[in-house]
């Protein structure tokens, strides 16, 4: 018989309160033989004060995955957080946007999912990585472990133009194409005889390009001579139906080796040089033109372009390059026979009308014969590939051909994209996933409390990703799933606070901001300013800031601080200029206001108050700004709750005692629940942030005066030790990184019959699966977190039927 499980509630409180003051969290898993099913309802106590750690694994990709950046496609492992920006898709204006992103990586030893599309593209991902798919008549986000071969995955072509200066010129791009298709590099070390008959030890190097097309030979010779200022040799080989462009200049060969051209036999190991991926479209077009002119074919009817290679990876590189222009290529296996022997090769096909016409217009070929063949096809007959379902000119659903699992012991990577939560990986839209879902479930439960209970509490959420405001809207996409759980979708009555300088911008974009939020500069001391500016308080700059703040009193603005810096007579002019620049920059954050409302406004009783800090995602040092806000707010609320708690104790003494539901005592500041997402950025293990001291004080001292905390992270191994040691409840979704597992296992108590690793490994591979550790009952429960009743902003719309116009929330 099923019974209720209440996490964090003692037996005494269970008798006293029953289920009152609890949040429905999900249901436990029960295993009977090979069948795992859902059983007991799980509730979370919020009547008492707790510190809860929520951690979950983010879906990740292997290191050789190509992601699309402001510098073109590059391997995800080479993404530079400080120099690179990622292209993400804005679902509101249907445009690509550049965003800063944070690279996350960790070591794994587990089974990964190898997903192969019909067009030959492939991704290798962890079980939790989400993809946008079409299943039957519905579009939805599915994690890799739930995808089947009947699904179709969204892909895209026609990528934005990059403004990168790291690429190469058109002449060099053409030469790379000529050499990869019909050329080779020769390097030989040994003992040679010079022109006078003397022997010497040395190295001979040679570059050759073989071709029979006059246009190619003229262009290759001209490009070589122009770039390297040499005289290239052209001659006809006896017994062969082609000519040769040749140079024996060692520096020429060295340059192409540096660019990634293999020496000697290269057909099965070639890849597209990295410099091509980071070049402008016009340069990429010249590379493709040279390559396909040499070794590509156009059939006599002009119905397809084909390029054969023994390197499957090379053709997949070409497939990505073609997608820059809106050309949809397909890579497939091809069994070939040579000298009576059969072996496996590969071919890249371009067949549909749209792609062939784009190729003809934007890339073209050197050969007049091949160009004329392209014009023969009756293009009107098959405008698009029949097997591909096109959503728009740029987006399409591609069928799957194979899904397999293979164990990897490697490093995997993901990107944290703050605004649009998406990036392009191997031509496929990839989406962020995370643990914010469970935080939303907890919040929803509190809002559903009866008024007399809810009014004793206030929830404050520091939203760093801009995903919690969507709780204002009901979860229409999962109504069928909610019905299975006996729940109804609905929007929630919450308050959205936005930094003053961004309030009107939010409103103009249709985001339902409710209140402006600001910090009074007087709340910050010298250490706070130095922390957010990332300077030492004992430096010349730090001393100057402290001296100026000491002179100021009452309510003052950042402009007044800047004015007094100018008036300071003790500091060097260069120091003053640097510090003034810092405060001028701070004034552009739209955060500081000497007339800002008191911070107690964001702790109004009975309300869920979201402080949206996602607007700072693209600002250099954004986490310092976010941490400053969390630190100042946390510090102020702790001080106020300590005072309020003393007043409550005095009244309690006078009344005898108090219970959670007792009437008559009305605190000015209610019990607080503070939610902090991305806790490893606010409270990192190895350094201090502007929030460190305040949040550690909350962890160590907050429960007694009535402050509970919920901290969420994907990287528990990188979060401050106090987060681990002070948590009395841990909700852990699937994680595998050894550093994270070690951090969580270190807090396991002696009552645990088996380690956390084993408990997590036993979980079903489905959305919402996790384990919850309860220090009160000294138990660990496997569970599935219930579906959200309000819209989850951390994912995109799903279950959109048929041909309905798509709001693809990448």
C-alpha cells in the first residue's frame, strides 16, 4: 500500500502538522524484477528551515563536435570563453544572435549515444543531452536516451555570415582545395647528390597539383606564384592524360603542412583545414569551387553533384561548409571495386533543386562542361528532397538511421548560453538542460498553499538565466502528462523584478516585468566595490575607493562617487583615472539608484519574487555583478531577519510558545526561502566572489532566524565546501563526473547502505529521475520529479501538433 513520504520533516512534526506546509515533489521508484514503476508520493517540508542542494548533470557532447561561433565552425573543446561568441537562435525575432557562453567540461566513463542522421551527420552525446525532434505528429525536446529511430531531428542550413579576421585569403583557399583534391606533398630525408656531383645529407620537398582542366591549371599556377612570389613549373606527364603544377620550394611545402595538409598518402586521413572554417563565406566558396572542380562530378543530366573520398570525416566537414550557403548535402557509404578488390568508400551527394541552384549561383565550378551540365536539369520537378521535412528555408527535420551506445572514457563538453539557451552543434540545434526544473516544482508547491500558510513565507529567486518569469504562464505543452499525474496546468501569480536600466527594454520585448530593482550605492562598502571590480582592497585603487566612501554620507549616487574621486588630492592621476573609469562603467549597468526602494520590498509575504539578472549575461565580468546583487540582498535580509527573529522570540515568550500555524503573531519580515541557480558561480570552491561572505553567513547562520536556501548546480565538485556540509536535503539528478561524485559521496552518512554512485546508476534513464537524500529520516529515495504545472523557461515548446506554426524555443 502506498504511503506518503515527507522529506525533511521529523516524526514529531508529522504528527503535529500532517502534510500541511509540504510541497508535492514527485513519486518514488519501486523495482519489481525487471520492471520499475512509480509508487509513493514524495513531499518536501517547507514549514521548517532547510538548506537544500539540487544538482544535476547537463547533457554534453564529445570534444570533436563542431559548434558555430562568430569565427565560424570550431571544435567545442577549443571554444574560448573570453574571445569567442556563440550563435544562438532567438525564438521571438526568428534570428540568430551572438552570445557569450561558458564552456563546461568534465571526465566521464560511461555509455554515450551515437546518433546518426539520414544525411550522414552524426552526434555523440551523453544520455541527458536534449534535441528537438518530431515524434509522430508532435514536436518536442527529447534527451538522447529517449530518442528512437522513428524520430526526426531538427537541423539547419544557411548559417549567418561571420566577421572573422582569423581566416585565410581566397587564393590560399583555392590552393588548399586543389591540393586536397588532386595534389600531394612530398617530403624525403636522406643522402642526395647535388648538381656538381657532391653528396650531402638533407631534405627534399615538393608540391604537385595534377589536373587536365585548363582553367584549374592556370588558376593554380597563378595563385602559387602570387602568394609565394615564386616561379611554379607546369609540364605534361608522359603516359598520363593530365598536366602538373609543381614547386620544390621548401617554404611553400612547409606552409601547407602547417595548414593541415598531410604529407604523402592522404586520401583516408584528410580533413578540411581549420583556417577554412574560420574564413568568410566568399573564401569558403572558393575552397569548395576548387575542390569540387577537381575531384567532384556532375552527372550528364545535371541531376546531382557527387564527391567521393575515403575519409568519411572529410565529407562531413564539407557537409558543414555547404550548410553555410543553404546547401543540404548527404554523406553515405559507397562500396567500390578497384583492381578486383572491394573496399568501403564514401560519397557526398547534392541532389535537391534548391541546393543545386544555390551551388550554381554562389559557388560554381571552373569547368565550363560541368557548369553547362548543371543547367540541364528540370529543376521544377523536385524542388526539395522528399525524405526531408522542411520547416522553413533554413530549418528541416532529418530522419534518423541509427542509434547506438558505446562506452567512452573521455572528456565531454557543453556550453552555458545565458539568453537563448541554444547553440549549433554539427549543424543541429542543441539545447541547454539543467536542474532549474526541480527548483520550479518547489516554487509551484508553495504558491498553492492556503493563504494563512503562504502569508508566513516569501520566496526570492535569483534568476541568472532569465527562465523563471515564464512561470506566469501555464504549461499547455504537457497537459496530457499532467493529467496522468492528476495535475492541472496553470500560470502563477509571481512578481518579476528587473534592474532599473533594463526595465523598459523588458517591457518593449513583451516580458511581463512588474517592478524596477536597484541597489542604493550606500549599501556597498569599499570591499564590495573592490570585489565587483576585481581589485585588491589594499591596492592603490582600493585605498582610494575606501577614502572617498568614508567622506560620503546619506543617500548618494555613483556620479557623486565619481565627482569625489576627481577631487581627491592624495592619489596619483593614473590611479584616479582607472578608478573613475570603473565607476563610470558601473553606472552603465542600470543597477544603482540612490532612490531605489527598500530591499524588504522583494521579501513581501505570500509572494514569489524573481530578481532577473540575465540581462548582464553579455557584460564582461557579469558574474561579479550578479554575485554583488546576491551578496548585498542576502546580507540585508539576514540582518533584518535576525532582528525580526528576536522580536518574534520576545512575543513567543509572552504568549508561551508558537507553532507553524499559530495565529496572532505577524512578523514584519516573513520566513524566507532564497533560491540560487548556478551556485558554483556565486560560491565557487577555489575563489571568493562579491557574494561569498554573505552567502556563507546565510548557510551557517540563516536557518535559526528563519531563512532557508535552495542552491542548484551542475558542478557540485566546484561549489564551496559549506554548501555541501550545510545541506540537510540533497536532490540529485544523474551526474557522472568523478569530481562531482566525490564531492557528494563525501557527505554521505553512515546510515547509507550503498553509495550515492550506485543509487544514481540504478535510476531509469528518463526525464526527472533522481535521488533525494533526507538527513532527518536518514534515508535516500529514488524518485521522479513531477511535471511542471507552469511553463518551464529552461526548455522550448513541445507537443505542438501537426502543421501548426512553430514557435521553436531554441
